[in-house]
C-alpha cells in the first residue's frame, strides 16, 4: 500500500536528476581510493557546470588572491576536497529549475550559510565529524521542502506561511498534520536516490530531532548550524543565539558556547559570501 511519502514523490512532475560528474563525485565521498582525476577531467567537459563552479570559486568565500579562470586553477587555489564540495553544491542547486511558491535564490543562500556554519563547527569536533560531509548535509538539509513545494504547491504555501519563525521540529509536526509526511523524510529519500553516503542521509533525516535514537553527530551539527542561521535572520544577538542552542546536542558533541562563538559571529560574513554564490 503506498505511503504518504510515496504519494509525495508520485506527485512531483519531474523528479530532479544530477549530472553524471556530480553523481560520480557523490560516489567518491569518503573513499580514499577514488579516482578524482578522471572525475575532474569529466568536469572540464561540462561547460555549464564548470562555469558555475568557477563563479563560486571566485566568490569572496574562498578569498582568491587572483581570478580563477580554469578548473586546474580552482584545484590549485582551493584544493580537490573543496572543489568536490563546490561541484556537488553546484549540481544540487541547479537540479531544481523552478519551484512553485518558493524563492529559490533565498532558499539556496540560506542553505549555503547553514552549510558553511556546519563545516566550521565540524572542524571543532577533532575528527569526529567530516567537515565536508557536514557542509554537504547542511547544504541539503531542507531539500525535502523543495519536494513538497513541487508536489503540493498550494499546501506547501500554506505550510510556509504557518511555519514562519518556528523551529524545524515544529515545522515537521505541521507538515505531518497536513501531508502525513515531513520534509526530513522526503529529503532522506531523495538523498538515498541520489546515492549520498549514509552519514549525510542520516543527518538530513534527523537534524530536526537531533537526540533521536537514529541521529548522528553530523545531524546534531546541522541542527546547530540551522538554528544559528535562523536566529541570526531573526536579528538575535550573538549572545542570545548561543544561549538558545540545544544544550543536549552541544553536550553530545562535546562543545561549549565558547567553542562555537566564532562560528556564530561568522554568520553575517557567510551571508554576504552566499549572496555572491547565487
């Protein structure tokens, strides 16, 4: 018998797909023996994706001392690991062309900020969480919202209006009341379909419920990053943002407020940089 999640996916006019070079890079995540050289060579032959990646590489986020004009320049300037993340971010962002009742530019700018904060926090866990996994999970954390808007645009518009300025956990509850499925579940299935590593899939599923039995440290980092970004958007002070972070998630990660103070302070810079990405 079809589930509410099945119904959601069946109502999407055209399920988004990713370029092969992006799926190859996703497959390479976490694999030390991956043949990145051949993947990068394929990227050189995808002019549209290459142009987007180079534009992102030239953004102020990477602080390039000179203009990056070719993929080889980007590798030399930011490294293969960051390039891989850029290609995945570019491919994912371009997979949704038009989404009813949603400002895609604002959506991706928010996602890029959350991703940037997540990567910063992951670097403070002393190897417990892969920073690039945290970045990718942060970038993808609300992909399910795009799917809901694509499948049920009118209901999604109502949900968006009712969910303004509330927590992601509360949003999930409203989505389940209206649609019997939430964006975290939808995002989990999409990430599974796109063959993202289990760690990223799990983070997308549980970031809104970071202390659930199935949650991971990466999920908890995305929780913190999303909350920091949301509270900043509300105009809260850095001190207020820090005091409002979920204590149990912080404790589980072994982090103090002092540990993330610089990450909270960096949000405005990340917001400015994200605007140059899109």
